[in-house]
């Protein structure tokens, strides 16, 4: 996909290789041709781009208006701030905790994720989405716990020992369910192995 540096808007179905934008015309744009006229600007897709959204070299592009229009702009790397740094540190620490949990607790997490994917899957097709795996369930539990006591729970620095000391519901799966951190499943009381021994 090649475009000029400024942001542009063009009809999806009339994008053709090497076509001058000033030459564009179709039933949709005859009434307002000025919206699509740009001097010295050419747009074309190459290398078999199948989807009209993503990043291609120095261009970010996406489809909109029910696939009738495609929006493209020059790619610019976002500035990273304190929020991004905090999220990175939190994610690294949660990943570290997940790798350190007791094997029996991890087995409970996997069993819960399997049950949850069957019992709590949305019934309506339009609401279907991939169900969370064991790690996603663990992260959901930790964030839910953090929201209940932000003054004492800092996910950037929390340890497994802190989870036990603070008597967190995240100590096992059954208590997390009873606390409302994750959805209920059948026979959840059997998922009671501690996070660390």
C-alpha cells in the first residue's frame, strides 16, 4: 500500500493499481468528487494484501463504513509514558507469579478454564469470543483482587507470600469464585488447592 504522508480517505472498491486519485469516479462519489481529488497522490495495494486493516511498511490502514471506505495514515510509534511503564512492570510480575504457583494450583486453574469455557460460553452467536485460558483466568483474579483493596495490593510488587499473608481470595480457585473474581462453575469447591505450599 502506497500513500502520501498526510491522512487520506478513499473508496475501497475503486482502489486500483496506479490510478490517480483525481481520476477516481464511481456511483458513490460522483455527487461529491471533490472529497476524493488529490494532486500527485497514488494509492495501490500490492503483495496480495488480503485484509483492509493493519500496518504495511510506513502506513497504517483500516476499513470503515461497512467496508466502503479505507482510511490510511503515516505510521508513527506511540510515545511511551509512565502508564506504559507501570503496565509493563505489572505484567512482568504477574507472569513471574504465574510461573511460580504450586503445580496443584496450576492444575486447578486449567480445570477451571476448561469448565468455564463450556459452562459460561455466551449462547448468542454475536457475543461469542475466545474463552480465557488458565493464565488469563489467573490475571483476571489478580486484577479483581487489586480493585477491592488498592491501598494494600500493588500488582507490580506483590508476591505469593503476600497473597497468603493478606489472606487473599486468590489463595485458591474456590475462594476466588466465592469472592466474585471469576464466574462460577459446577463443583467449584473441589478446586481448593493453595497457590503456594
